[in-house]
């Protein structure tokens, strides 16, 4: 598996298409953002380089990407300083249950050590149909820390 940070226009195009697949799977067709909206979001995130990273996953240098993940950085005293957040992680269905996810988490842990993060947080989708996602993180040594809430502005 090859991991590439999203930088080029072509990588941005791949990322947007894969993100639309994630949105379709999680939320349904009516909630898939338009390409222009995602392009703007991605451009904004790339400008905030110090706090957000987007990565594409490839089998090899010649292949099309088969997945992506994004990381954010935050700070909290309870977390003993800066820490990472896995905001999204998505693989094409045919890549799942093959050990790829564990390799991605290993990559993320190495990235976190480089950033001197003390922890990595992740939220799995709340719906019971995504229980496998939640169990994947527990199986890979993440610890359940409780419920999560949001407030939309």
C-alpha cells in the first residue's frame, strides 16, 4: 500500500470522487455534496496545512486510489497537549477485511509520533449498521471513551 498526501490537482479530483462514495454510503444520494462544493472544502483544508491533512491510498504507483483518510489536529489539556483526530477513513468495499485498515492505522500512528501527539481520537458512524467500523477500531487498540454530540451552526 502506498500513501500519498493530497497535493496535486489530479489527487484532489481522486479525493473528491472517493469522498462522494463515502457520503453516498453513509448518508444516501441526496446528501452527496456537489464536486464544486467539495473542491472548495478541500482547497480550504489544504490552505490550513498545519492543522489538516488528506491522504489517498494506492496499491502501487501505477494504480488508481482505492481509499482515503483525513487527519486533523486539536489541543486539549485532558489530552496532554496536541492530539490527532481521524476525521474520515474510507476504503472501496473490495479492499475491506484484508488488513488494509490496520496498515492505515499503523501509518497514522507513525504520523502522530512525528507530530508529537499524545493520542488519536476517532468517531465511528453512530448507526448500528456501522458496528463493524466501531469494532474495527476497538480491535486495533482504540479505547471507547463515550458518546459524542454536535451542534450545527
